[in-house]
C-alpha cells in the first residue's frame, strides 16, 4: 500500500525545488514523446529550451511574450494569496485593451507625449471596473467570484467583437472587423538600440515597465502592511478579522489590483505588438497567467522566472515546428505536461509518501 | 551535427549569405503560415495541399517549411522568424496576417511575401484570393432545387465582404430557380470551431432548414447533416450540406450535394516558378472557376439529372466568362437598385460588399 500523509510544514526546499523538478520531468517525458514521433529527443529539447535563449531574436521575443503573463500573474497572485479567485483576468485584459484603444483612436493624429499615459490609465481603470463587478457581487451577495469573473470573459470578448465591428472599426478597412492602425503617438516606443537587443526588436516600453513592477510588487507583498494583511487573510481569515482586517476591503483591493494589472497588460499588447485593435487580440494570456502565478509560487520574483519559462515553451515550440517539423499538437501536449508535472509534484510538497500499512509504518 | 545551428552562429551565417543562396544551386525556400491545423480538412488543409504540390512539382529545387495553428493576433513573430531563417518566399494564408505581414515585409525587402485574402500590397507583398462566390452560384442552384422545406441554412463566420458575397451569390442563384426559397443565417464568429459549427447546424435544422451551407472551415456541419441519414424511413431524405474549402466527401457520403474546393496548387506553382525565373512581382490575383482556383466537387448521385445539368451549365458558363454571378437586375436589401438590367458588378463593389441583396432577411451583424 502506498499512502499519502500530510506534512506538518511543507519543506522549503521542496517548494522551490518542485518547479525545477517539473521542468526536468517534462523534458524527459517530452523527450520520450518526441522520440516516438521519430525525432531526435535531445535536439528537440535543445531547440525548445536552449535555442531561444542563445538566439538573440528569440531572446527578444521571450521578453515580449513573457511581459503580459508576468504583469497579469503578479496582479492575480495577491488575490490568490488572500483566497480571492479572479479567474477572469482575460476579460479584464480585453476591456483594458478596448478602453485604451478607444482613447488612442479618439485622439487619432494627435502627436502628444501625454497620450500613451492616458491610454494606459484608461486601460487600468477599465480593467479595475470590470473586476469590480465580481468584487461587488461577492461582497454584497456572496456570489462566487470564480464564476462571475469567468463569465465576464465571454462578455468582454463579445464586447470586443462589437467594438471592432462598430464604433472602433477602420473607416477605410472594407468593413473588415478591426480598428485602423494607431498613429505613432499611440504606439509604445520600441527599445531599439538598447544593449543586448536586436535591430528589429519588438521589445517595447511596456516590457520595461513590467520588469520594474516586479521588485515593487515584491516590496508591497513583503514590506507593506497591505501585503501582510493579504497573507494573513489567506492563511488565517479569523485571525485577520480579529486584527481589524476588513474582508470586503481585501476583496475589493485584490480584484481591483489584478484587474488594473490585466487591463494594463491588455493596453500594452494592443499599443505594443498589435498596433491596432483586432478581434484576435486575446491570446489566452489571462488564463495562462494563472498557471504562471502558481508556477512562480505567487511570489513576484518567482512569477518573473515562471513567465519566462512559459514564454520559452511557446517560442521554442514554434522553433521546433519550423526546424524539426514537430506537429503543433505535440507541442501542446508538451506544454500540458509541464502543468501536469507541477501539480503532480506539488502533492509531494504537502504530503509524505508512505509505503506499507499504517500500523507497520509507525 | 545540427547542434552547431543552435549556437546562433549559423543563424547569422544564413542571414549573411541569404542573398547569395537564392542565386546559387541551393533550393529555393518557401514557407507557409496556417491559421488552423493542417488536419482541419478545410481551409488550412487546402493550403497544405498546395505546399505538397510545390514539393512534388519542383522536387529538390525547393525546400518548404510550415507552421500550423498560428493565432492571427500573435503572428508577427512567426512570420519574422521565417524571414530571418532566409526563407525566400512566404505565404501567409489568413486575412488577420495582413498587418504583421506588411510590417515584416518592410524589414525584409529581399524576401517575397504572398498574403491570402487581404487588400494591402507592398513592393514585396502580393495579395491573392479565390472567387469562391462563383462556386456559391452553383451551390445556390443545387440548394434551391433540392430543398423541400424551402429553408436553406447558412453558417457564416465573420461579416466581412468575402462572406457576404458568398451569401448574396448563393441566395440570388437559389432564388432564381425557386422563388419561395428563404435563407436563415447564423453567425458563429469563428473560422474553425467544430463545436460551435455543430451547434449552428443543429439550430438551423431545428428552424426547418433542410440544406446547410457553411462558410467555416471544419467538417462538423457535414457530419451533423450526415447523421440525419441514419435510420430513415421509406421515401425520406436527410439533411443536405456542401463541402467547404475541401471536398469533404468522406464526411457526408449521403448528405454532401457538392463542394467548393479551394485549389491553390496552380497559383502556388506559378508563383514559385516566377521567383525561380526572377520574374516575381507584387500582384493582386483574384482567380475563380475559369483559372481553376475555385473548383466544384462532383455532384451527389441523388441529384436529378436535369438539376445537375442546370448546375453544370452555370458552372461552364462561369468558367467561360459568359455568366457573372452578380448580373442585374439586382436590388439591395433596402429595395434600392444596385445593378440595372444586364449590368454586372464591378470588382471594387464586390471587394467591399457590406449589404445583403433584396429578399434576404435580417441585418448584417455590426
């Protein structure tokens, strides 16, 4: 008999060791999968995990892809610590992109340095307001925020389609559902000429801001009273209440914060790589960020690393399709393995594996 | 060892020698970017057939690569990566790749691009599409004759001119052979989502449609239609449907009336040849039945002979350039005159078509 016995305190080494172990297990299982497909497993793993880091163009793209994941995941991590489950970051991402685009398009042709900050503000406010809906319903009626925030993703998606087919549609675009291209002042500047970046880099200011927010988020979590209250609320709600933490306030703050971050990520995506509002803008970043948040142990620094690893599997996966002719489906399975192993190994963090009968073992 | 390539050294080398390679004996490299999986048996599948046709036709003289299921909103990186790898000719095969293609093309003036179904060109970006609406005329004739309920269901993707053109052409043809015909249109807001397309097909059947047309990429509607042919009583018929983008015969041996097949093979071979000959130029190609880009799959054997003959005659007339699917008198939905007696639609109006013709009910979603 194999039994699982809860550990009193999770081992610290295991908490940080399992993500690395999960990546390793994914490489091994993935290697077997690739070998069965008739590809050289070492070459495939190398192409996915190492190539993108060595190749300067892919390295740039890692940052572009990781930035929205990291931004959203950091916002989500506060709520997840406090037991507030915002599953609808994708929706907040979309409304942030819509609101920011609307501002950019309203001032179409206006060359001004205040335009981008205004768009960013609009994106954050829209994301926050969208997240306030589940927060209010949770506080007022105790409605499940998981369901409400998730359902609002679909509402946001329909809103996006309505906007690009209606008010925000390109007037000269043959009726195709997409906005016109933003003018220069409404597009995030690229970090061209930055040391280490390539000539045609797509790394934009938003990536830099995402990076700068990582230490700030860490300070807020570890050194600020709010971060402390959030953590207490998550681990000991009763104790939190006795010490004067208002649960309603924590719910509003956590959902609002994650909504603002997701909205900002949406704006960065639309004013950065996309350069126009298109119905295909949402790529599921809001959902992938949930994985990133947990892969990074809800710690801003861990999230940064996790976001980069996740981006690596996307970009490496594309390279593997091109260079080795691996089918897209195999890459998806490979990405799924990563999550599977992480969740599976998490059991080992919280439980001890015992062999034999209960009596005999003691 | 291929690992050398991974050191990034080779990437730089390829870039540096890319120009020289094109003229030397090295194979011409051709890349394809697909919006769906190559196994969709529809849109992306047909482009993949075109890639295979290039390989077969040119043999060792070409080297092809592809990436499937590339999201439109996140395609620039993939297109760029292909260009960086020194690919000489890149086909980006979905409308949403338009802006990313133009951006990458601006940075790689030596690389040639071919963008499907878009409307913006550059010195090194061609656009190409098919006159699929010509096939809709043939379908409309078949559907108008074969329907018994006089309700034809239409599964539409996005309200863009290409889709609206197809609806209008099918309706005009169906109406011309069956004045009582009525169209029910469901917009699914996706090119490829088997579940959504199946839901739409079921909804249309519940609303009385007995012939289903689709402007989406999966075989799900055909599968739904075929399922209605099980356990039929005497003299009963099931729901009919049409193959879209590819033939789809194996998915609806009973239900499939015919199909519109996108046949990119001749165009792709022609363009690769042009690059090899050094005669490639940015162009706008819009070929239809006459040039073989739009082909019509074999008619179902259950179609009465006279109906099949009528559809075949229309097909031949379109191929010969004697029949234009949009020939007046045609009014717009609001009753205003669009085409006078004998007048045919010009390409400009067709390319920007954003209105229904008279008789179609409902509004184009906005």
